C-alpha cells in the first residue's frame, strides 16, 4: 500500500489528460471504435451530494475483441479543486487497486467554513501492465513526464453542498434502446453479419432515450426568471462494426418519433462471432449512465 502512496503525486497531474470522449464532435476518424484499452466513462451514484453521503464511483473500461494483455486499475480520491489535485494536495482516503468500483464516504466537515460547496474528484487510472511494473515505469526515460505507454487516466467530480440546499443534479437514466423502431427487451442481441459486397448499415438503425426525470432543471442563461432543462447526449462506441454517428442527443420535449437515428454497419462475417456496442448517456454536468449491448453475429 505504501508504494501506491509514493506514486500518487505523479498520478494527480494526469488530470489534464482526460480521455473521456468529447461530445461536441462527430469525428469521422473512427473515435467511435474501441480499438485499444480505454476508459469509456466514469459514473458516480450521486454527482451532487451532501456531507456524510457514501459515493460509489464506477468505471466503464473497454478494449478490442480478443484483447489479452494484463492491465492494472487504481482509484484515488482528492478533495479540493483541480489546481490542488494537480500538485498532489487533497488526497484523502486509501487508494483502491484492480477494482471497477470505488466507495468513499464524504467527511462530515468537508465544506470549509464560509463556503457553500466543495468538490471531490475520483481519479481512475489504467496501466497496461502488472501493478509492480506500473509503479516502476511511471516516469518517461528523460524523467520530465509520465510514461504514457502504460497510463490512461480520467476522473469524475462530485459537488458536495450544504444540507440546506436542494440536490439539483442527478444522473440520467437510459430508459430504452430501439433497433429499427422496436424496443430491445434484452441487452443480448443477434445481428446479421455484414458481407464484403454489401453495406448493411441501413438494416440496423439504433435510437436511445432516457427517462423523463433525467432532464434536470437548469438556469436559463438569458432570462433567470425562466427554467430550462438539460439536454442529454448519447455517445456510441463498438468493439467491431461501424456506427454512423459518434453521438446523438435528446431534448426534454422530444418524443420517440423525434429521437436521433444512428445507423450501424455490423461486423463482417470474418471478424468475430461476438462483440459489444456501448451506449453512454451524458448530461454535461457530470451525470452519466450506460448500457452495453452484447452482439452475436449471425452468419
């Protein structure tokens, strides 16, 4: 355990290397393909919480089909602000190793006197090796930075507010995923494999929606007397196949007929019998949900 504490100051400034996908770019460079080990998303049970609450952070890790390399996982929690975390201050609690989830009870006295809130950061680090090698190979050869051959890092922020303030930020909840207009009743689906001479993306149209309660109220930036609702963005990734759009979105007043369609070209029959499609719902304020579709390829 002591060795982990020796590396935490090094790990903290990886906050600037956030690898969560940007929701503002429909990049055709295949950012929607999981072709390496990566952190797809992090969610917490309470993106906004009170002192004394227990927070459970969960990481969604993706990798290509057939990936068989060893990798290690490290969780750290940091209290304060991004700047303090970047210089190694504010680390609190014990780190967790090789777990997809991390539990942390927020201290009762976490909010400084005179302040209305405090931030807690949950850092999740992936290292493409065993834990001992990760610790030994953290720094680059010139000693000027981190060895990015091994490390991938992301974080999630929880805003802790005083108990006389209402909770206004919640996670969205994926309600339904539809394939060609029919709601999926299971996350295990079968799709016909693509043939080399035919692009079958128009045969597989996905849409997604969240529950009506997912749209938290937010302040209208132009008129503070009015109330707006969050927009929800769905990030789409797959281990095989080809998703047309990296993201789709859903507004508060949209119906099922208004949902964005996302065509999907299935994996070729020579690639794999099984693969995954990840659907990640994001609300711009740290709220997150996801579902994983397990695809069986029908030859």
